[in-house]
C-alpha cells in the first residue's frame, strides 16, 4: 500500500512540479538534445510510476529469499492473503485493472500514432515520386510552386522537399544551411521523438504535463537541428534563409496567433549561444536515467529489505493463507 | 531497363506535358527519344497508373486514350497543404521550416542580422 502511495505521489510531483521546472529551466535552449531526453524521461517516468503504483496494490511484495521455492511460496501466499480479505480483494483487483488500463491504452495509442504517421508519410512519398523531380545539384525533391517552402519526409526512404520558389530565393550558402538543418532532423530521427510525444497526448491528453512535453519537444527538435546545422554551416546563413523563407511566404492567420517560435530561433542564431559543458551534459543524462529508474527502485526496495505482507510477519510462520489473512484484517 | 516506379514518373511527365489525351504509342515515341523502352512495358505501366487513379482513359477505336486525372499543380498544392497543415495530426508526420513571422519581426530581425554580418567581418 505504501509503495503504491509513494509511486503515485512521485508521478504527481513529476507531472506538476517536474514539468513546470523543466519548462522554465534556462539550460534547455543551450542543450536541446539533452532537454528532449529529459522530457522523454519525465514522460516515461510518469507512466511507469502510475503503472507500477497500481501493480503494487495488486501484488503485495513478498520478501526476497535466497531459496527460490520459498520465494514462490511466500509470494503465492501473500497474494492469496491479499485476496482473502474483502477490502484487500477490491484493492488488488482495482490496482490490477488500473495498471492494465494505463498500459494497454499507452501501447495502443502509441501503435496508432506511429502507424498513422508512417502511413501518411508513405502515401505522401508515393505522390512525391510522380509529382516532384530531383534537383541535380543537391538531390532534394523539387516541387514546382512559387511559394517558398521547405520540409522533410522522414522514414526509411526519406526525402527533403523544396519548392522551386524556395530554391530560387535562397543563395548557395543559405541553401546549404537549410539542407543541413533538414538532414539533422532525419539523422537524429526527430520524427520518432515527435511521434512518441504525440502518442502520450493521444493516450492521456488530459494530463497537462504530456501536452507541455509535446509542445516542448516540437520546439526543441528545431533548436537541435539549428545547432547541428550551425556546426557545419554558418549560423547567420541559416538565420538569413529562415528570414528569406518567411518574408516570401503568404501570411497565415492561424500561425501568427501562436507567437513566433521562428523569431526566437532566428534571434538565437544571430546572437549565438554557449552550449552546455560536457560534464553538465553527462550529469543531465544521469539525472534523466535516474528519473526513469526511480519507480523501479521504489518497487524493488521493499522487496529487498522490508518484510512481506501479513503485517510484516514472515508468511512462512503461518500455516495457511487464511491465518495470514486474519492477521492482515486486524492490522489494516 | 528502368524500374517501373521510375517509368511511372517519366510517363506522368509526358502525359502532363502533352496536355491532351494521348495514346500509348504517343508516349512510347516521346520516351524513345531519350531511352530504349518497349511498347508493352509502357502499356503495362500506364494500366497501373490508370488503376492507381493517376490516369483516366477512354476507348478511341481500338486503343485507349489516356489523360491525367488532375493537373500537376493540383497534386503539388495538396502535398504542400498536407505538409504544412499544423492543425491536424496529418501535419505531425512532417518536419518543416515554419513561417510564422509578423511583418514587423521580419524587419527587426533583418536589421539585427545585417548588424551581426557587419560585426562578423572582423570575426
């Protein structure tokens, strides 16, 4: 019971304080890849903590014993004992159902999200193959259109697509910078990070933390691609290219209302930024990993150290599950 | 011999360029100016394109006349609107360089960029 409570509190804290802190953190813009990992760790940790928390209700954790047979026996007895009491049975069933619901919904929505976006991209690529033509110099797929657009279609047979409008407007250095940006998206498989974040919103969109995670990951993959492009091309060329593309594009009412991330990105490219030190990055990675492992440890620790169910008594001391249950009833 | 997928693109190119219903023979003749290609191959690929919904056809005496169901620009517009549709989850399948700048921002950023370039000369 206490393990369940700890895990649920952990999930609640991560989903509120954790998400707020990470969103406000100043270092995320300096290390976007690390920040993406942190959001993924946070999200995964919330899911794991809730699932394990619910499981902890259903399966009282028996003492780990050196003897496997004894372990199995004590485990079986503890479960039996839990179901023997009316309150325990309800709690256990409820926990089991909850854990299953969360897990199944998470997996189902992820599969839906990944297969849907893959299908959209496949159809898009098929049409591209007939409508677009390959640019001889860069290998990008060109579309005949005066509006300046650049995008990429990820996947095994990925494509960078550009309209002739964009191609003619951009100078060589700007073109290279834009291509480096798009190639970074493909190389770092940003579409998977985006799909994972979108899957959680699809599954548990009522949770604010997951919506923030998706918006942040969407923003951070752009920063990450900007950084990657800046390493090989001149960052001012990329800023110029983004400005050129924006200036030539027809105004879109829906986007303007959201406030421009693009403006922030261009300013970031103009001023340049100090990337996070390597040791800070390593520390961040460790923290992210710890975040995910924490619920596992919480679940495992009582099993390693604390006594089993039956109010902390050795289950082996009781002749039958009934007896263990009787003790449980008294102390619950 | 070129692959079917590649041929599909080349044939659609020809049909779009022709701008009027064409016979398989017309397409073969046009293609043979640049490459070696068998009549039956072109016929097969055009049948495939018809079944996929890219081409429409009508019997003209003993042969079919084919034409594109939609102009190329239409497909292009559809592709672009799909890729830049940020409101539905279809758009989530793509990464794009977004254009959400206000005219005021463009001017301001352009100036900042120019100054940075000037400063950058000494870098």
